[in-house]
C-alpha cells in the first residue's frame, strides 16, 4: 500500500507529522520517496540575491535531509529512501546554478547516507526530461 503525504519539507515539525501520519497507516515504514523540489530559473550568479539563490538549497537539500533524518528515526535506521533529483545536476545551464548545485548536493547526501547507515538503502534517481 502506498500513501502520498504532502508536507513542508523545510519544517522539521511538518516532516515529523508526515511520518506520524504514515506510521498510523502502517505497522512499519519501509520506503520513503522524496519528491520535493524548487528551482530558481532566473538571474545568474552575481545578479541574483543571495537569499533567493539559497532558497533552492533550503527546499532541495535541507528538505531532503529532514526527510532522511526522520526516516532513520522512525524506521530504526532501516528501509529505503528514494530521492528524486534531476539531470540538471549533471550539466551546466545559465540561470539555474542554485538548482543544479542543490540537486548535486542531494546526490552526495544519498551517497553519504549509504556510507554511514549500512542497513539503509538510499537512491538518488532522475526521471529524465519532464
């Protein structure tokens, strides 16, 4: 059975509430698919405001970390996490530097989760061009 839960990934309490909702539906949380993301598509580096540039990191990286952190706590360090990332992490396109860098950071987060939590399976997948 699959349950989709909408949550504000940048807010720890919102993520915790989402896991509590999932746990109420299941005996155990086996898999979490994190499909959060935001993309700044606009001014380039040097033109974009710092706070606007880091918004992609706030949602994409911090949000992914919050999901992983809560999954580890709720699932006892086991199970599977799937992060949906982007091909944008693999190439350079003017105007999306913060998005590309943040999605590349999520890929590295997945690698470190795999290295640091041997009972956890973590994947970073990109669906291709949508």
